[in-house]
């Protein structure tokens, strides 16, 4: 494979400071830690050798030394393990188990955290709003800018051991277990998604803190020890798994090159004055995120010019600039990959360099089979601007240049033509799909050079079409079609991380791309399958069969990676039951017994001991309310286990194919649960055929053990209190005073209102079932398995 070097130019002028101190950073001592603010305006550096902190301003690609603490404040206090700065110059650093926060330049007047965090090895980061998040593997604390605690949350784990926790600057909480990566929202403390790692996380180096997660756009990258997994948002399996050969690599950063994200992986300089030989050479590798067939490129010589004195520390994706040592000076390195630069240095990846039409890094994805990256990696930022009318309109004709390429889109409304042009030569043309030529048109060019057109006429309809140019086959393709009729607002439908799918996509036969590409099927399968089930026609039925077969094939080939493809089928069980009952029979037959691909060992060897592989909980104040009741349930289970004689026996662990039946919906809300309980896949699938086998029994038992028993015990206790209070208050006797009767009636009223709300919740959720259920008609209650 040819290896091509990428040159990175740096500003030669920033080695002279105009302000405070013209000397080298930290008096020429080794820089140990570097942190830039999210907007790239400020940079904080720290040196282990002289125990000093410095702040730098970034002004027109120049670093200006703004503040220096010479080390007296940190003398005899140990070494700083981590340091962060936010956009308002608030600095926080970790020194052993201590956390210090101050506003620059008031380093001698630290902000007092109230209450102070008590953690052995805390980690830190700033949120989008500039608040401070402090966390370890058991607790998450969020403090305001003035040091007051805003929230406190505990991390619990059932069956799955927490290997590490990370919080990024995009307000994402990442929790890693041996098999999964859990994505939580920091603001709402709600589970957003879970990802299958593709490797086993056995242990983590607590000292070096080598568990890192970074996210940008649709890309999520996790580094754990010497393993890297790259995910696309909302796709549960890794796009790529990388095993680092260089075990000294500690840091990863996402950088953008011609609108595509690439991964930089590199090792940091040593912490000590006398470095080992392995720290003297800095290895920097560049990985392509989406193409697993491309080998990494060693770009170490580009960053450090081949000299170990030059070091690369930090990359800021907002400024698209790097920070490091150049000729011994701390410098701002300009990372410029414009088309002129690429042409000058002949930077092309792939085997199509002799093809005149194959230009630039964007076409890296078009090697081999065609990839619909518009659906797999949707550019939702630009599409939201399109639907919000924050883009250009088309008057009659329009030429739209590709980003950093020699091509351009040409729209000819008069002749109803869309063309791709290069050097005034039309490469390919296609008739525009719209028939409403009185509509208003606007456009947006996406990151992959696809053209998004939106047109709407007199508020009667709204249409979005995305065209892309397949450079290899020299053909314009429609990759996405969205149509809504009537007076509609489509802003909300484009607010998510994936494109909305409507039934019209099947009219253009675009669903074949979704089915063929694993990433597209994982993102859009749950939306597309119900559309196909409810549609008529042999072609659409064939597509439904294709989805079913593809999901079954993927799971059987690699259940550890592809288990969640079953959720595409199980989430539509009700629709399949009504329209295609034979699929339920077929599914129950094929997926009756599946061996656990993770070889999970369990403590309880009894028949139908059920557990979840994906149990990671962040405990909020609401869940703490139920904690005493959970202790009661655990005590009952412990007493039951003591009464059963355990023997060393052989056993096998099976998994239930009904994925996501054993947890709440991701959009769970405590207040909605009180007054308008949302439905889940489990409650929506009230089909006898699903629960009349071992899989259904295992689901019900799991829910009963984890929630149902506690739920009914609480209801029973509250009803008992209500009954006792009302009975005593209404009992005709003179031994009870009027004041006591009033208090008992008040207590009865409170509990009566609670039970009334409980009945109203049942009625709101399913009114028909509420009136016609025999359970409600006769007040039948089941206590058989409560204890």
C-alpha cells in the first residue's frame, strides 16, 4: 500500500510573545498537560518538572502568554493528574484526591466547592454551559460556576460490572461494562442508547485513566486500554474495531479533513524529567473512521518534523488547530487541508488516482461497492437549516460547487434538469422529480457533497429530496425522499439524529439501500419494517421478507455483534400478528433457544434465573424513593436463597430474543409515568403466542423480580394503610377523639386520592381494557408470588 504524507504547517510568528513573558513555556521545562477551551480561545499548560501552570490566549493563530504561576502554590503538593479550562476561563485541576477550581487569573483565590466532593480518584470535565462535572466509577456530581452543587447521582450496576465512566464536553455520560458502552444524557440523566463494544473490557488502568470517549457529529470513538471501537450514532455495533500495536498511545482526537472526520491516535510526552527511551519518540497515527479496509498512516514526521523535541499535545476541532512544541516553542499549528494543498502534495487515498474524475478525500468512501453514506451518516445539521428555511433559494438556474472538489451541481428549473458538471463538461444529468413547478425551492450542500432540495407549494405539501453523485459509476442517484401532504411543520421530524422515513420512500425503491447496508438497517429498520407490513403489494412484501432474512442471518453469523437486529422484528410483533401471523411462528421457532454469546456466569443456577446483560443505572432522587422497598425485596430473595440447597452443577445460559422487552422506553419520564404512563414494547405486545413459551416466561419473571414484586408490595402496603385508617376512623366508638378521627380521615383522603390516580392512569392508558377487563370488574388481585 502506498503511504502518503500529510504536511501540517504552523505559524512561525508565534514563537515571539508580544506580552507578559518572552521566554519559552515553563522556562523550557517539559510540558506535561495541555487543555484547550471548547471554543479554542484559551489554552492551559502544566509542567510536572517545575510544577507550574500557564494560560495562553489564541489570537489569529498566535499563542500569547497571559498568565504564569511559578509553582510556589503547588510546592510540596504533588503532581497534577488532570487539568481543564472552559470558555469563561474557569480552570479546574485534580491533584491526588483533591480538586481545585479557580477563575483566571485568581489562582490564589480558589472557588470553594460546596459540599466538597469525596472521591479517591476523581475525574473532571466542563459541560456545554460551563458547569463542572466531577465523577468516578460510583458517583457523578455537577457544580455551578460559583461552586454550588446542582445535582448528585449514583451509579449502580446489576450483573454487569462498571469498568469506567467518562463525561465529555457535549453533556454525554459514557459508562463502560465488560460488553457494552452505555450513553446517558447528563442534563436529564436518561439512557439514550447502548452499544456493543466488539471486545471484552476486562480491566482498566485506574492510575493512567486510559478509558476515553469522544463524540462529534455522528461519530463516537471509545479507547479502552489498547482497544479502539468506532461507532456511528444510533448503530449498536462498531463500524470499526482497532487494536493498537503501540501500547503507549494514550490519547485520541477527532479531526476534520475535507468535511470527513478522521481519528488521530498518539502518545503523550513522559511525565518526568528523565524520560525513558520509549517516550522520546512520539507516534501519531491517522485512521479513517468508516472504512475498515484502510490502513492507518503514520503522520509523526509531519507533526514533529522527525525530532523528538517537537511534540503534539492537543487538537481543537472547532478551530481545526493543534497545539504543541515546534523548535522548542509552544505553538499553534495550523492544520490546513484545502484543495490547493492536496493537489500540491498529491494526497489521494485509494487506487483510483489515474481517474481524472476521482479527486479528493471525500471519495474515500466510494471504493468497491456503493455506500449510501447519506443515510448511514446523515448530515442533520445542514438538513435542519434546510427545513428551517435558513438556506438559499433557487430563482431559475443555479450552479452549486462541491466542497473542495472540481465538480458542481447545476440546477436548470426551466428544463427540469439536474446535472453534475466538471470544467463546463456535463458528466451526468437527471430529470428532477417534482411536478409542482410553482413551488418555492431552496437547497443545501451536505458534508458528503450530496445536494438536498426542498420545495413546498402554497402550504399544501412539503418535500425533501437528496441527490448524490456516484463518482465511480458517474451517475446521479436519489438517496433520500421525504414527502408530507397538507399544512405541516417538518422541523420536529428532522430534529433527531437520523432521517425521518415515510411510506413514500418505498415508491422510489430506496429501501433497498437500507436493507443492504448493515449500518442503515440498524438505524432505519425499526421505522421501515412497520411501513412495509402495513403496505400492500408483492414487491413490498418481498422487501419485508428481505429484512427478516437479513436480521436472522446477521444474528446467527455473529450474535455478539448483531443481537440487537432482532429488535427490528420484535418491535413490530403486534403488526406482524395482525397481518403476517406466520412470521411470529417462524420467529419463535428459529429463535427458541439462543446460547449466550458473552458466556456470562451467574451466581444463581436455579431454573429460569433471569438477568439483563444491559443493566446500568444512574440513580436519581426519584429512584432513591423506592430504595427502602428494594432493600425489602432483596432481603426476601436472600432468605429464599438460604433455604435452597446449592450444589455445583453444570449449566448453560440462554438469552431471550425479544430485545428491549425488559426495560423502559428511552424517552422515559418520571412525571409522565405518574400521570400519563408511556407504553413500552412489552406492554404493546399483548400476544399470547409471545408469552406462551420459555422466552415469554423468562421476560415476565425478570420483570417480576426486578420491578413487579416491589410495585405490588408498595400498592398493597398503601392500600392496607388506607383501609386501616378509614376503618378505624369510621368505627363507632367513643375511645377515639374527634381530632384523631379528623387526622385519620385526612390520611385516608390522601391515600384514596393516590389510588384514584392509579385507577385514572389505567383508564388513560387503555380505556377499553379498563372497562372490559375481568380483573377490574371483580377486583381480583394476585398475591401468589409476592412473597
